């Protein structure tokens, strides 16, 4: 009888882990995926494009600021994958649903005029606004990975 609560707790922990890994970044947040910016990979925070001079990515241990005037290129792509973790735990029907991940690459020159790049996964609720603001503030046109990305980024 004593093992049932532990089994249930173990099941719930596995469910939470699988469910979290199956979903893209929270709707309004961003995650640093990679690049040369010196931010730890998989760092999650808000990508603030509301500033008039800089785009800011601030997390607990630091901050990345990219001046809009130093941005040299912007690109957007998306990748779709299956919700395997959810399908195993919740419903086999979840296998037929896709999760879309939205990626923004910002290429820029740093204070020493060295070329840098920062790749962010942007939440689905913020991607269109982020792309529009980045285009307006930088004066650069977003390059889309393909036609599907173009449709998703400009709806």
C-alpha cells in the first residue's frame, strides 16, 4: 500500500518532464539557442524589442544588448516536430499534432566591430510583433527560410 503514493509521484514527475520538453518556449518569452553572443545556451527570458536604441535579452546572471544600428541581418525560420512526450503520456492523438518552433537570427557587429550572431527561439505569441519591430527599428528586411516561414511570420 505504501508504494502507491510513490508510484503516483513518480508518474507525475515523468509527466511534467515530458510535457515541458514537448512544448515550445512560453508564448511571450524567448530562449537563446546559440550563436557567438556569449549567452549560456537554453537561457530563457524576455527578448525586449521595445527599446528605441537596443534590443535587450536579460536573464538572472546577465544581459545582452544589441544596438539596432549595429544589426547587419535578420532571418526567420520555423521547425515543426511531433509532440512525442505528450502522446506517450496523455493521448496517442497528440502524435498527429505538431509543435512549431520559431527562430530569429540576429547578425550584428559588436563594439570591437567583430561580426556576431544570436539565435533565439521566440514564443508563438510574440514572433510576428518581434519581426515587425526588428524590421522597423533596424531598417533591415527579414530573410525568410522558406515560403511557409514567410506565411507564418507575416500573417
